C-alpha cells in the first residue's frame, strides 16, 4: 500500500495505482455503487426468514396456508427475474444503464412498500408484490451493474465482479437480523398448529404478527435509499474510455491474458447459443441455482422442527451470509488464479456434498448443542461454496464471448432459473409431501451433481478466440 500513486496514464481517465494494480478512480465509484445495489437486491437470501413471518401472518386469515406455499413467492421472483434479465441487458445497452437502474429500482422498492397492504389481501397479492416486483426489479438492475464493473476492470474481471456479487451475498447479513430484531425482539417461540404435535411450527403471538406489515415499510424505504446512492455512482465507460482501459491494462498488468484486439470482439447471442461453452454455463447455472433455491427458502422452516430458538436461527442465517459474501470474493480470486474448471469443480463438489447430507440432522436430539452445531456448520458449508459459481459465471462469459453483449448473455443463462422454478413448484406440490425435507435435500444434492458432470467436459480452449473464429461476431 505504500506504492500509492494518483494520476493520468493516457487519455482522460484518472487512475489510482496501488502496488502493481493500476485502477480507474471512476471505476471504483462504479464498484461501490454496483455492490450497494446488489446488497439491496439480496433480500431473497432472507426469504427463508421472511417465509416464517409472512406465512404465519397469512395464516390468521387462511389457516390452510403452509410454508410450502412460499414457493409461489420465491419462484415468481425467479421466473420474472429470469425473463427480464436478458432484456435488462438490452435496456441498459439501448437506453443507458442509469435509466435501466432507475426503472428497476422503482419497481423493486415499490413492491416491498406495497406489501404493507397486500399482506391483508391474501397469498396471491403477496406473490405479486414481493415475488414478481422483486424479479422484475432484479432483472433490470443485476446484470447491467455487473456488466459495468467488467468493463471498468478488464484486467481483473473475476476479482472485481466477485467483490460486487459479494454484496449480494453479504446483504442478508443485514436483512436477516434486522427482520428478526424488528418482528420478534422477544424471541417468541413458534408453535404447532392447534390439534397437532408434529410437523411445521408457526408464530402466533399477536404483537409479533402485528409488526410484520410495518417490516415491509422499513425494508422498502431502506432499499430505496440504497438504490438512489447506487444510481448516482454507476455509469458505463464511453467507447473511448473502454479502449483506453483495455490499452492501459494490457501494458501495465503482467497477468492480463486478454489482448486488446481480442477483447474488443464480441459474439452475438445467436452465435453464443450454438456453442457448447454456453450450454455448460446454462446447465451449471440450473444445477447450482436449484440447490440454492431449496436451501434458502426452506432451511429455517426445517430448522424450526429441531431448534426452538428464533434468535439462534437468525444468527445462523447471519453466519451463512457472511460466508456467502466472503466466499464470492474468495472464489473470484481463485478463478483469476486457476481458471474456470478448477474453481467450478471445487465449488460444485463441496456444495453438493453438504446439501445432500443436510437431512442427517434428523438423527440428532432436538434443541441439543449438537443439532445447533450441525445446522450451523452444514448450512454455512453450502453458503461457503455454492455462491462461488456466481463469481465464476460473469467473467468467464465475457472471456468467451466478449464485452458488448455480456449483460444480455448472462441474462440468457439466467433464464435457466425458469426451469428451476418449474421443477421446484412441481416438486413442492407433489413430491415434497411424500419424501419431506430430508428426501428433498437428497434430491437437491443429486441435481447438484449435474454441474459436476458438465464441468468435467470444460476445456480451457473454449475461450474467446475459439468462439470468435467459429461464430458470428460484431
């Protein structure tokens, strides 16, 4: 850090030199803004926590609603996000990144504010204001923000993209404890429904439930503030700035492997989808995302069957999301050093093993120290590894297909989430009542193995040069 220099290298961009790294100062503002907007987008990592409070509240008017019905909320977010993500990249490219971010932010924050009212209208309005609005806002903000970072830092795409997506992982370090502290400050225990002594437990305390609608005013207002700051900080480099960045980084960074003449090439989406590299990304995203969706949505409801301590479960969720955020940075650095295949094999193998064996908690005594340790360690194990996949995808997609359509291509790969949602919705309503949580964790682990299989077929030759030579380029 002693070798710290601020100045201009060439052109009009001002740089900050830290050791051997020469970084654009404006890019650091973009990095801050993109990270903050992804913190705002990360509320879905607290869906497992929100599920217990929202479902308990909805049961006041409809006792037939269960935790399994939350799948409609979470998967509406996933489906709308997957549909909008490719268009989010195009909106940002055609209308400008800031307009895309403004539209997405209004929809996203507005949905959570409207949930104050929709909670008293029933499950389906909540599905719309939480799930659909979140998905639409996410689709218009996430991929443009990541794509902008990749353009500002061409020499270390994995490292800096992973810092931003760490905001998405770290976000629920904020959301989970805030939600629990606001709704359940007295650590009230969930109860079995009347006439039952097993299965899922729900919160019934009137004071606790009365605070649930006001939670969404707090959430919506906090999100809006974060988004305003982010929008002011984020912009794409101009064409001249992008050429300057690529030129200067090529000269200064010893470990830069993409040369300027290659980095300026971009593969059209219709060309990219004809490559095996695209489908490796697609299948891996499907596999890892399905694993994430089940764990994040149902782990707390599952944990309440064995642990009667809401504050402990909130603490465990906080630890999980510390791992979630930190692991994205860690695996991004590993990606930059060792490449895509090495990193993804570690990520997929370890996270799949943890997910598949999570159901073994049933063999431990309820409320014991052992069951709490198991829950914390296994859930943190998933969150320490699985998010690494999301640190690998954006830079590797740009490496293969170039920068111009990167946001659109990542959005196309994100459409794999639609199939995840179809699988999860179908299973939640059919197979889940038969095999229960334990069986579902085992099935989730098997699905995770799909990513292991396709990653084994990856060849480092599936890089930009090969794709540019074979497919249509602009």
